[in-house]
C-alpha cells in the first residue's frame, strides 16, 4: 500500500542548485565512459595543508571527539577573534564569534536570525545561487541589484540605494565574489556602509574568498559600519578545507546569540575534529600564509591563461580580480546560456554553469581551480566547438 504525504510548501519552493545539477550530469556522462572536464565546481584543487591534517589526527588520537560548545571551542573562537583583528581590522571578542558547519550554515543561521517574511534583501547580481534561495526560504524577498560585465561587475552604490524601500532589511555582499570574481574597492564599501547606516539595514558580508585577490586589496566592510555588519568567513576556500565544514561569523553579540540559538536546536557544534584542524590553520599563521601564497600565485597564472584564451575565442570575459571563477559571454555559441552550456557539455565535453541561476543571462561560469594542463585542454575543446 502506498503512503501519501505532501512536502512542505517551503521546501517545494526551493530550487535545487544548478551548480549541482550540471556536475551530476557531467558525472553521469563520465559514468558512461565519456571524458568530460568539469569547470563547474567551486573548490580548490589543492590538498589541505599538512600542518592542518596533523592537528586533526592529533585531536582524534587525544580523544577530542565529543560535543563542544554550540558556538565552538573557546580556543578557536579566540583564534578567530585574533584573526578578525589581525587581517580585517575588526574587533569581535570571542563571545561575538560563532563557529558553524561551513560558511553556508553561518549564512543560513544569519538569515533566519535576522529576517521576517516580506522583508526585502538587496543582493548584487550576478550572485552566488544560495543567497536568494536561502533568503526566500525564510519568507523574505531577494531583490537583485544589477551590475554589468562592462564594469567588471562593479557595484554602483547609487543603483543599490535606489532599490531601498520601507521593507528593506538587509544587504548581502560577497567580495571577492562568486561567480564574478569582482572585488569591491574601499570607496564603494564605504558608500554601501553609509547606506546601511542611513536606512538602518544589516549588512551580511561573505568574505570566503578574501585571500584570493590578484592585484586588488580585500577590505572588510565591517570596518566602516561595525554595528551594522555581520562578517561571514570560513576555512573552505582559504585553507583548501571544503570537506571539513568549518565556517564562522563575527558581529553584534545579539545577532551571534540568535544564530547560536538556531544552531543549538538544529546541528549543534561543528565537527570537533574539524574545529581543531581550523585552529591549527589560524594559529600556525605563517605556515598557512605560505600555503595561501602558493595557491594565490597558481590561481593568478591560471586566471591569466583562461581569460586571454576565452577572449581570443570570441567569448568576451572580463578579468576578475579575485576568487577563482570567470564569467564568459556565450553569444558566440548560443544566445541562450542554457543552450550554450548544453552544447559545451554535450559537444565540447566541458561542464560549465549557466548564468541563469546566478542572475547572469547570456553568460556561463567557469571555475579555474584546476591545473594548467586542464585549462589548456578546455580552451582547445572550446576552440574546436566554435571553430
Ligand atoms: C560565496 C560563497 N559563500 C559560501 C560558500 C560556502 O562555503 P562552505 O563550503 O564553507 O559552506 C561558497 C561555496 O561555494 C561560496 O562560493
């Protein structure tokens, strides 16, 4: 006898991530023995640094395998507090910091802690797909703030402020950005901070890619509007620790306390072993910075090759100054980016992410967190497609 049950209206309104949809299709083709190169997944191709792994192994062997405080072990929150001061000029005491299972959970908790149904949230577009989905999950309304490829996807504070209404509650920033790689300069950040202060808005800033900047400087917007800013960061991209699931946030104590309350009734603490690993990444700072420098140099070389290559093939691609993604205009392949992505996968055997879900029509995203030989092969395959 079959059992009938209906899924919640909330979950039925959730769109599955198109990033995952493309990588599953690529995996399916691979399973059929077809040689597909995936340029779709956003994670470093480097292994987690050895000093971080060693700390995790030591944590397991010494029995650090029990529940921790919901907000994370005190040593890690102290190390994050010191990191915010040292690298970002932000003063968040350890009790104004929380540790989460990845940056994603920090964002999810923050949105649920701060938003009510009907609230409006300004999100510069193109955006990382999860922001509008998570915001909509709370019942709030994502409002895209347009930017253009011609400006390198720079945010115009005037365009943003014109979209503020009496229902606006929050601005979400992501610089360096996924998918655009755009890095917002200090004058833009200062202007956005001023808008948040004037209209009493909260800024949630996702700084996961802060170390991956090429000739640009990363500035934390929290330095301009400390009382209006929640800063989200994590170990995933900076320390090549995507699978360890460690994110964190620092901000006004009342917001952090509300996020902890949500976490206490959902996932509790982030993995204890992963917390000790992240502690080593932060405390053994010089060793970690050497790793970051190595990765940054490699990403920069790859960026230069892929941007030059795509532009030469007639796929206009602005030069990003951060993260490890490029946005290519695919008119030359098809004016519809979904069809262009389909042809790239089925005919060139290259998996990319259509801009559709990023708020970027006519464009696709390629991740260059892969070795140079693969990047050259991808360019050769696209050349064969576009002739
Ligand atoms: C902009 C941005 N924020 C957050 C995340 C998620 O980070 P984590 O893996 O730590 O949850 C990603 C991952 O792709 C990202 O691109």
